[in-house]
C-alpha cells in the first residue's frame, strides 16, 4: 500500500520525526506530529511548518499566456502586476469547479500556478486541451518542493533567516530568491487564516530548508504541522477544500466565491452557466455552521435538519480548537443560509443544535 | 506503553478493573495514544445492559470517532461525568481519572476470559 503512494521529498524526514502518516490524494503525508490541537495552537499563536510539496506547480508562458488564462479561469488575470498572485477557479462548461488554485504572475507572459495535489493530471489535461499555439504549458510538480510557514511569527522568522536587507513580499505577492540548486519562490499566501508564507524550492534542497526553518524557529515556538491541523485551521477560516466543499457539480457562486468571478472581463469557461445562475439566483449556498454547546464533532456527510426536515448534508466538519465548538460547512437552501438560522446536525442518529454563523468562523486579530 | 498489572484487557484495547460483581472500564494507554487528542466522549446510558463485545460508547478525536466495546456483560451503573467537560482525561490519565463507565456484572459474566497484563503486552508487541 505505502509503496504505491507518492512520497514528497520530505516523507523520510516526517517518518524520522515520528509523524503519523496517512494517504491523502494519492500521497503518503504526515497527518500529525505532536498532536492536532497543539499544532493548531502553534499556528494561531506562533508559527507552524507544513510540507505542501504534494501540491502541483504548473507553468504557463508565452505571448498569449495572459489571454489564455483569462479565458480559462474566473478571476481577472489582467489585474496582476509582476510578482502578484490571485485566487482563482477553473470551471467546466457547466460552471462546476474542476479546481481552485493560486495564480502568480512572475513577469509578463510568465505565470506560476499552484493547484491541488489530487487534481494535477486533470488540470493539466484540461488546460492542454485548450492550449493555443503561442502558449506553452509545463507541469513542474516534480521539480518543486513546497513548505508553508504559517502564523503570527512567520514574518519575523523569515526576516531573521533571509537577512534584514531582504524585503519580504506583501500579502498575495511573490518574490524570487537565488538559492543553491536554482531559484526559489517565496509567496505570502496560505491556507490557515494567519499571516504566512509558502516557500517553493527545488526538491533536492527541501530537507535542508525544512530543517533550517525548524532550527531557526525553535525559540519562537515554530512547530512541524500535519494535514490534521491544516484541515482544522482552514475550516475555521472557512477556506473550501476541493473534493469536499467544491466539486464539478457545484459552482463558485454557490460556494460563496463570487468575489473571485469577474464577469466584466469577458468570456471564460463556465461563464454562460454562471450568468444564468446569477440572473436566477443561487438555490443553495455554502454556509458555516456553529454547533451549540457540547456536541460530538460534526464530520463530512452528516445530515443537516431544519425544523426536523433534511435540508442538506455537511461537506466538511471538525472540532474548532480555537472556539472549542463543532464547526461545519454545508450547502444550505439560500433562504436558510442567513446567519442566525437555527438548524440541527444529525450525528449517529441524534440531532444536535447548530446555528448558521457568518464566514469566516475565525478571523485573526 | 503502560500496562498496569492489576487490570484485565480486551483485544479491542479496553481495560477492566474487576471488584466482586462490579467492574470499572476505560481504554488503554495504547488506545489513547492511537486515538490522539480525545475531544468528545459519548457516554453510555446508566441502566443500559450490554453483552460482552457489544459497542457501548464512542470516543472521538479531532480526526475520527472510535467505537468502544464492553469487555464484559453487565448493566451500566455509573459513567464518568467529568469526561463531559474534560474529555482529555482519557489521554492524560487513561487508567485513573479517565475511566469511562462502571458495570454491575451479569452473574454469567466471566471477565477472567479477558487478557492478562502479560497477554495484552504480548498483543501490543505484535502490533
């Protein structure tokens, strides 16, 4: 079983650190080191280091790259200046989500995409099938390792490591650094709801940088973190997870991601379907649920009830370590998606009270 | 892993402290370690009767819910209410303050068929 799974350049490092490993999207990944609660807290109060090497890196370049990407994704690529990134979605012709991604513009005609691990091949095939002659598409996922350093002390640590003269990128921006084995990219982005960075470096130097960051960050409380904490952190921040909260049969308008859909920019894949939906209004909306009082943690696929009637099922759910309450996401009928609506989540056959809460469930101070 | 000498063990990683026709039950140090941070314990109903090996309650970590099985046949006569507000006691003190329920054993119940500390340690060695 293990041998068929893909290993990141850091898999052996995780095993040696005593991480609990599991399968995730075809990869052999750490789920936790010291414990999900402790790792979660480290990210909220100091900083945590995650291996995100499983994520895909696609490179799009050429004279027609900007127009090509603008016709494929929902956000407006023309808004990007060199060194800036944006969250965007790649849709099928029905407006359903193939993948959500971050797109960085390195320079004119050169773009760097970070896509979900389980979607690399599918994204590549979809993009390849629409590729014009003046654009090249390259899957560089094997070349890059990714480390995410997330938390209120992340900037301080990186500044120490890179030197006072290094100007750290601002939110959603990317800088390029020359290191051994080639260029590295440092982006101020993340999936935790905290300030933080994503560091992309050649796979051969991943272990060096992982160990160096942990060593340099020891006194600041920097902790290695697994996918378990990544999930509780992103769920508190209400970031959707593709495959759970996003799918080819759900649109970004239903997912509450309308701000990343730019109708005014012109045509893009899935636009016609979204136009119709926008005119008619969405029938369901991805909403945040907050359990009331001590309840079992909600999990994916639990029934959601309103006045005793089944109205939805949860797409994600967990205990929020910050709030000490169960939290979940669910596509609720639009009229029930208003914050304050009283609902119940059925766990092992018993209904437990929940209310619709404003998104996000956690916002850093 | 800590395997106290004065307890009996089920292969499904519950421990049982046998005192005349009563028994106190919890999960082993190995089990709490495998489960990781316990964040919720669904206690059984006092007065309910369970056969040996029946699913009796649920212990949940952040990641997953795990069924707990009754190591002997009997009627629940007490549950550890402290776990409602502090489920992590199952992690920090699995054989003491992290106990989960007490049974009044059926007259036909035979906890002696459970594993001895030596047998349970041997089982852990094979995992």
